[in-house]
């Protein structure tokens, strides 16, 4: 299985979208600074995820969530606890 996930950094009011086969391991990597694009904004928490049977389906969903339409969808459907949006 493949997962598309949305991380949220409450300390910096930022989101990150990614894809993985192991959510717990990937969150650990983000929170221990093993990803240069998320390292400055730790700690992160997973606020949303979806599961897909193929890497192709997961990649397409990840690409959509990173578009302007995907940002609008995230804003109306994902409410990180404690966020000020």
C-alpha cells in the first residue's frame, strides 16, 4: 500500500504533502531532520492521509494536492487542530 499524507507544523503554521509506504517511519524521518525541506519546521504531525493500492494512483493524488485546486480542497477539508486558519 502507498500513502499520501499531509503534515502540519503547528509552531510555524505550515503544511507538507508527501507519499510513502510507511507513515510512522516517514513521520519519524521528518521530525528527526532527515528531510531538508521540513527540517526547519519540526515538529510535524500527520493531519490527513489516504491509502492507495498503486504507486501511480498515490503519485497522481499527491500531485493534485500540491496544485492550486488541491490547496483549496485541503483548506476546506483538512482542519489541523490548533491552526488559526
